[in-house]
C-alpha cells in the first residue's frame, strides 16, 4: 500500500482519470454503496487528515477520512469482477495451478488473467514429473523464506507454472538439437546477465528454471534407465571445477555424434519458430498512472510475443495512447525493426482489458507486415552460408555456422566471422593470442578478406 501525497499532482490527476467506480461506507447500514468517484476526492481535499492510498497499482485506491467515512475507488466495476470470480470458481481450474487450500483469498481479476495467460502459453507443454515439480516447489519455497518472493494469492500456483514453462522451453530447445548441458549453460548465462543488470526478478526466474531443468533431467533418467549411465557421468562431472567440467562436457558431446541434430534440420526448426512467433500486429500500452508507454508485439494468435520480441519502451509521458507523438515514435520503432503498416491498416483504440475508453484509450493497436528487407534478413539467417572465394596463401576451415579459421601460409591464424543484420551484414576479423582482438569490422566481405591477403594493413 502506497500513500499518495497531496503535492503529487500529476499522479493524483492520473488516479482521477483511472478511477471509474467508487463505493462509500454507509454507517447506517454497514454496507458499501456506489457513489460518484468525485465525492471521494472532494472529501480527501476538504479534510487535511484524510489519506489517499493505492492498494493495487493502476486498479484500486482508498480514501479514508475517519473510521466511519471511507471510500474505495477502482478502475473496473466491482460487481463485474465479483461475477467473473464466481464464474471462474465454478469453471474447471487451469492445469498449471497448484492445489490451493480453502483458506486462500480469492484472486483478483488481474491475477486470474495472469494465470489464464500462463495457462494459454503452456497448454502444449509436456507432462511434469515428480522430480520437476519437487524442484520447482523447493526453490520457490526457499525464495519465499528468504524474502525474495512475496507470499500472495499467486504464490501457490507459481511452482506449477514454473515447472510447466520450463518443460515447454526445454522441449522447444531439445527440438532444435540442444543438449541438456547446452540448455543449462544457456539458463545460467541468462541468470548471470540478469544479475549483472541488477534485475532481481529475471535472475530469480532464471534460478527457478535452472532448478526445474535439473528435475526434468532426473525425470528423464528415471523414465529411460538405458540412458542413465550418460546422465550419471554428467552427475560426476558436476563435482569437477568449472574449466574441467566444461571440457569434459565438450568431450562427451564429441563422443556422441549420433545425438547431434543435422545443421540443416536445426536451421529449419529455428526458422519455423521465427515464422510461428513473427508479429502480425502491435499495440501501444500507456500506463494510466505514470503515463509511460511501451510497444508490444502480437503474434497470429493475438498473444504477446515476449519470448522472442521484447516490449520496447517509448520515451516521454503521455495523456493517452492515441496521441500523435506516441504513435509516431512507435512507427519509427517498426521501421527500425523491419516492419510496416499493413495495407489499409491504421491505429485504433485497443480493448486490452475488456473495455475501451474512447476519450483517453490506454492502448492502441495496428496490423503490421514484414518489409522486404526483413524477409531478406531472415533468408540470410537461415539460408546457405556466403561462399568464400579462393584467397592465395590463406586456408579456411569452418568452425561453426558463420565462423571460419583463416590460417595464413606463414603461420598466423585469424578468426573470420559473419553476422547477418537487418541493415547490412557484418564481417569481423579477430586476431591476437586468444582471437579476442578485433582487427577489422566491415559490411563487405572483400574488405575483410583484404586484411587476410595483406596482414600488414590490419588495424583495429
């Protein structure tokens, strides 16, 4: 609960605009009766001892004058929320929610929407084994005890959601040919990046997914005993120091070539994933409290594409989502990302939470299509590699997709890399003892190869 100060004029104005419904305490009957929201603000301003507090950001506020005079302000109709809760209670529970005791408080409309959205995302997740469920429950319980995770009405459902989301993500990465060790290293890298950025929320999610992934591995070992020796070897590797452990895992991967997915098949699956989650529409969402805006992406099933397309914050503070400065900035982001408006499409208010405020809409939506530059970029990402010409005195050896060792006749070795980009591909030549020194960066293959033909011209 946050107490709103009287000199926070902009925030108070935002609350006035967002609070559409109000109930006041009737001391004669002891009930809360509907009143005009303006009465709550008038009572707060007229009495210096009255307080205005925010219970739920952007959704619920409270004005207290004294014990027998108080008001509850909401952004949505309380009666409609009550009916939705009753309908949800009679409906079948979503599969990912953990059993909740009868003493648990009723979830709000926003919390139910979050659970339903999670259930929609993981509806095709594989089954969850006992080790996976136990690992997710244990790590989240530790977070609660340590105070890193608050205990609220969603806490009981988090272990099931975490286990299912991790199972779906692991299944997708396994379909792309990644081993469990590569998946674990990717999750640990995500955790390290979040910790470095100071994002404790992302770090906590990554930590929970690492624990759930370990449970998935244990469940697979139990389900497929014939493959257990390799998994037991992995367990013994975990006792080694980090450098020796990584070297052992690389050697084990090289000794199991049959488990590797062909490069062409892997690229095909990655391309199918890109096409599946490619945005077909975007919407600008404006916070009714802060006035900050963000551009979010929608796929063909009207779902947020947050797994591949992160929301893009837009600069400034705005009154509503249909302001020209907001939409112009969103259009600039689309052009930079390789998209354009669909033929005949235009920005229009978007019913993000069931209703549209025609005067001050909180969201605006428009259909989009990829540009030719974007489609060419994806064709280069998943298509054949550029063909390197013959360079006198230089011998090339492919290390992985888009990387070649370039060994000169007199002995020095460089690393040549190619990275497809939307605004033009990049060629890099790396040198030095560990090939960590950037020798040349250019958009043209010929200029990169010139450095290999004439190493004396190489310069950072």
